[in-house]
């Protein structure tokens, strides 16, 4: 993924009602996930939540984990470990490229 497409994926563009419609997850549940630290939408100057494509992907992962029977505390831990793993994998790739 290029830097430009990564930036676009992280830009908050969907309001909570659109995010709810796209994901099938209710607005109250989206707010709960935010309170529990599972989603972190950006905010406009007026405080309105704006969800990104990356948030939509994360929400899909959350939904899959819930379907598998994982509770919200477990989901937060899994998401954190997956993010850490992605950072480490990128670092390994960078080091490998430097040694080639």
C-alpha cells in the first residue's frame, strides 16, 4: 500500500449513521466500542465522529471475533497484539531490505 493510499484509508469520512449502515453495527454499539478503546474515530472541530476505511476494516475484525465468541477485553488484546505484530513485521522487512 502506498503512502497516499494509507493516508486515504486513515482519513475519517463516514459519519456514525453511514458507518452503522455500511457495517450493520448499531450506533450505540459503535459508541460502546469507542468507549472500550476498540475504535478510535477522528473528530471534527465540532466533535462529530468520522470513521475511516481502516475503522471499517477494524470493525469487521471486531465483528468476526465476537462471532467467534471473544469478549471485548479479549478483542482489545487481540487487536493490540495484531497491531504490534504488523509493526514488527514491517521492521523485519525494512532490516532485510537494508541487508540486501
